[in-house]
C-alpha cells in the first residue's frame, strides 16, 4: 500500500476570507506550493483534508475536523499550512507494515 496523503515542504498560505465552521470550501491567497491531493492542512487548531484544488478560484475543497480536531470558524488572514501530522505519520507507518507483511 502506498501512503495516501501527499506533503510538500514549506507549503503555506493564508485564508482569503473568513471560514464558517460548516464550510466545505475555503479560499486562500495562493495554492501553488501545495502538493497534489489528497493532503492535509492545519488552520489554527483544526486539521482538514483537502480533496480538490481549484487553481483559478484559489479554493480548497475540504473535509473538516480531521484527526480528532473540531470544525471551527477561522478569520481571514489565518495561516494555512501543510504540516506533517500524526495522521500522515500513521498512514506512512501502516504502508510500511503492509509492505513488509506482504513480502514475507
């Protein structure tokens, strides 16, 4: 099994508009540094999974409240970062375990 989540070094931007706690799309100032979907982002204390990127409108389609975090409101200008999270690590470890199990 190949790890499902993608990551990128130094991928960060800011929100270009406030976000409600029920929004499923967020608008950011720049999408160019982020990896191919799927990937996770952190905004304030919330982790979201990005399933689609609209380059022209600079919008991410997101699944909110990942890894035990809570969907919250976020102010325009809040940092949006592609961080290495526990969930990303867990998926990588599981893929290594799966690969070594099948090679035995």
